C-alpha cells in the first residue's frame, strides 16, 4: 500500500518547493499544489521560466511578495546562493524619497517651533495626567460601543420594512398567491444601512513618542470592533499595519506591527507620507467615502505646501476628515504651527488627540454629525 | 484534476498568445501561461492589476479567440443574487394569476424566469465566456457567494431545482485591488497580476489598436506615458489612455497642428484630473520634448 502512495521522484522537487513557500509565510492550499503539478504536466518539459510562470499562476503569491517568491524559486530550483536579505522589504511599505534628509532638518524645525509649542505642551500636561488611568476604560468603551455608534452609509441592498419607499414585488406576489391572486397589501422595502469605512493614519515620529503606544492599542481595539478599518503608520515612511493588527491577541498584534514599522520615533514628513498614500491607487481607494482620522501633532519637517495639497486632496476623497493633535487641549484651540494653520480650512475637525479617552469620544461621536 | 480537452487548436501558451494576437491583444508570457492553464485545467482566471492595464480587454480577447459570446457581470457595492443569477418576472406572474382565473397555472415556468449573467453562462457553458468584472467593488458577502458558484458551477433555484453546467464554463474575474480579495477565492482561481507593459510592447499595442498612428508617434506617446507613470499622480494613465492620446495627437496633427503642440493640446485624454494637470503643467513641455526625441 505504502509504495503506491509514494510521490514520483520527479514530482518531489515541486512539492518540496510548495513546502518551502509555506515555511516562508505564503498561504498555499493543497488544491493549489495539485493544480501546480497538473500545470507542469500540461506544459511538458520546457524552460525553468515556464515552471516559474506556472507557479505564479497556480500558487498565486500576492503581487507585493513577488520578489520573495522569485528569490525562493531561484534558491530552490536554480540553487542560487545570492539571497539578498537586506532587500527583503517587499511588504506593504512605501519608502519616501530622500529619506536621509529628514534627520538634519529635525533639529532646525524643533528650534523654530519651540516658542509656540512650549506653552501649549506645559498646559497639555496638566490635563493629561488625569486621563492616563482611564485609557483601559476608554478602550473597552470603544470596543463595546463602536459597532452601534460609528457612522453608517446607505447600502445598495434592500430589506423589508413596514414603511419603505420601494415596493417588494416578490413578497407581494407570494402573499397574493395565498389569496387567489388578490393583492391585499403591498410589501415595502427600504435600503439597508452599512457601516462606513474608517481610515486611521497614525503618526509614529519622535514628536509623537508619548502617544504612539496608546494610539496603536486604540487602533487594535478599533480593528476588532468593526469591519472595514484600515490603519497606516507614517513617519519617514508609510506602512500599512492593518494585517498584523487583525491578530486577536493584542500583545501579539502590536509586536507584529512593530516588526513591520521601521521608522518609530524618527523624523516626520507628513506631507510626503500623505502624498505617498494618495499616489498608490490601492491605498488611496481606502480613503474614498471613509471617515478619515489622522492622529498627528502636525509638526512638519518637510514642505508645508506638500502637506496642504495632500490634506486638501484627502479631504475631497474622505467623507469626513478629523485631525487629532495632542496640542489641542481645549475647545478654544488655535493652531500655532505653520502646518496646522495651513490645513485648518480643509479638515472637518481639528480636535484634541492627547488622550485615549478624548480620541475615543471623538471617534464615537463621528456618526452623530453630518459631514461638513 | 479535470483537464479540458476541447480547446480548439490551442495546445500551448505560445499558441494562445498567437491566437490572442489575431484578436488584437498582445499578451506577455505570464498572462498567456496563466490564461492557457486556466482554460486547460478548467479553473477560473483571476486577473489583477492597476486600472487601465487591459484586464477587461484580455477577457474580451479570450472570448473572441474561442469564438464565444462574452457575458459581462459588472460588480458594484451591494450587488446581490437577483442581479447576478436570476429574477422572477413578478408583474408578469401577477398578471398570469389574474388571467388564469379559476384554472391552475404554473407561475414558475420558463417564461417567467429572467436570466442574469451567471445563470446564462451556466446554461450555455460551451458558447459563452463569463466575465465577472471588478470583483473588488462587490461586498464580501457576494465574494463568499461566488465561492460556491466557482467550485461547483451550479445554482439552485428553490422553485425549480438545481441548474448544473454540462461542462466547466470559462470564467474570467478581474480586480483593481482596491481591497484584498479573500484567500479562498484566490485559491480557486489561476492567478495573474498584469503589470504595465514594457515600452516596446506598449508601442506595439498602441499601433495595433490605433492603426492610423505612425510608429514614431506611438513611441513618443509611450515614452511620455512611461514618464507620467513615475510621477506621483492620483491617476496614472493606463494603456487605454496611451492609445487615446496617440489617436488624439494624430488627429490634431492631421488638422494642421504642429507636433509638440498637438501632443500638448491633447493631454486631456491622458490625464483626467485637474490637480494632476496643474502638477505636471510646468514640466509638460520638457517632458514631451524629451519623449519625442
């Protein structure tokens, strides 16, 4: 019996290639392996390139991991030794241009902003001390109330309702059959409501250091509370962290996200980061019709006009754009920095992002207000 | 693994590539291999890529090569079974009940059934190609519903029973990747990510699609479009835009406009966003001069 179950010698190399892919984090199903083998048989003896293409078609590695697939293929079938670990960055990271530039400018920009900031910061500290212990409560409140309170949009599907604007012909017919074809009551339909997309952009630069940890916890709670949440971090790069945050356990999710983000506590080039976000069609689409929340202090090291253009573009795509900065502590907040003044007229809300409780209460209130 | 035997005259990716060329579609090796495997293994073909790289065109070309009718199901947010599968003609049913009076009548007969794309493809699997376009626009529920269709190729209509395809229909799915598709869906398909073509291939596509365009024009347009794609624009021009641009510039030139000017004035067919136009306007002259050189 066992002899018959042995794989033919020739097939082993292909099956072990699939195993190698799985070890490297590619999700390959057994039926894909079968399809891969069938494809190779079908194509017959040809070049290595044909096998590579057959693997691409049947094993379906995601396009952003194509480079990894190619390296593994070369390693397995061509025995290539030159595996470049340094270049293993094909995940969902967009590197901003001229990354080195941000470092020098950090100091300059800090000095320039110092006078306006110092006062605001000192004031902010007083109010924030109370908030720290409330973080856990706020996150629990978010998880509990988000599904019911976050903004909704009108969907395309219909559901029955007592008094809707549309006629339910299907139900009316079924009921009329029961009454010998007599229509006694016209069934009604209404449009179903669906949760709106939420896009969270988190500043992880040095100036936001005190908030970064809590903001990541908050985004984890939000990702698990409602569907259709996308989370990006930015500093000197733009990184999509939605995928790691989907992991259930918080510690595990946050460490996976931390692993992906490589620009913690560095400089900020918000304008460039947002431009990069909008330039990738797949990412830019996440903002369309979404409730966009940006958690950032708006201390821009780069060109303020780039920031202004990006925010203007984003506000046109978004359903509602909220900029939450730790510098805004009260309702009478007046922006001091050049960047925040420049973007003020494009954002719908410019409010306090200094504590988890404040962010949670703003996010939960999004659904109650109409977009500006 | 069910291997479909009856693809007429197409026994290798190269043969398919040649056949596609007669349908005015230039496929690269990757696409030809994936499409051939999809046909031969009887699996749906899932095409992903940026907008305007020719995903829908590929499906049309495949239908033309096989000599089959293309049935297109355009997905949108909120698409449901009654738009994709079948729908009963309710007003007609009600009328029939009224007219029948005391006699008995079967209101679930063929005359009352409205075929939608998926049912139509299922009933004539040997003469149709089903294109499920922009699946990423549909809801996740619809994607889950598709899973069943794509693995068993059957649909059950409660009033009439199950409709099963006599053979595996040819199905092409496309996605712009505005959201990640479910792994289970990708798994059932043969997959190909369409890249922007190389400059050389794109120039050949432009000439093939727009016969009035001269080779030098095609090359210049492709070079300019290639440069535009490297800029941080909100919508990079696709292949269709390149073809339109070449055609528009040729038309203006025939009407007496001078060359660089004809290019510049017809930029509106390639870039369709006011901001992108302002962004590029300062450097447009240099960019076109460089491309035309």
